[in-house]
C-alpha cells in the first residue's frame, strides 16, 4: 500500500482538501522534513487549497482558502497540468461528486467492518456508473481500485440475451 501511495503522490501538482482533513494533515506532515519522504515532500511543498466556510487563513505553507468549491475547483484543475488530488475530505467529496468534478477515484478497501462513520457514497449521492481502470490487492488484503466516471447509471439484468 505504501508503494501505491507514493506513486499517487508523485503525480500531484496540488491538493484540494476539506478543512477537517487539512487540520489533521497540518498537525502532522509539516513535522516530517525528510526530503526522501515523497508524501511529506509533496504535502509540504505543493499548493494546498482548503475548502472552508469558517476560516480564511491557514498557517501551513502554500495553503489557500476556497470559498466556492464548484467554481474554484474547476479553476484550480485548469491551472495545473497534472493532478489536483483530494485525500480524505468526505464532505468536500460529496460536493465534487454531485457536480461531476471527480476525474478518477482511487478507493482503498480495508478488510474490516466498522458499521458506522462517514460514507463516501451516502444518502443523496448522485447515481452514476464507474469504470474500473485497474485493481490490485496488498498482502494484508487491502483492495486498491481505480475507477473513472462512466456516465449515467447503468444497471445490470439477469435477463437472458436473445
């Protein structure tokens, strides 16, 4: 899983984060200063755009507020040639998903059942199809699935083909 995450972070040009995820990251990653740590290096050096309705200033270097997620996310995506990545940020993701602003989903499914918590595709999620681009499984059973939007919802059927 670590090698997968390093490859993911190597593709980043910027980050778009919800305020809660930003606060968690800002409390930890600035303290990791090893230049060989790809994840820390990227998080500490690249622009971080933070969706927040309550804060307008952020202390972690290269952090900028985002007030209008739909408008600004579109503009941010156009400014960078490679990926603007969202990590965590379940509330922000709901807005991005509802406005068709997600180009690729990288979902890690861990072999545990929590029974509660934030849901990525919860009540009110816009129904749509996703296309599996690639998948793998780690030695500990984590399933890594990479999906891209595939348009309107298409459902299957058990009907026999003519």
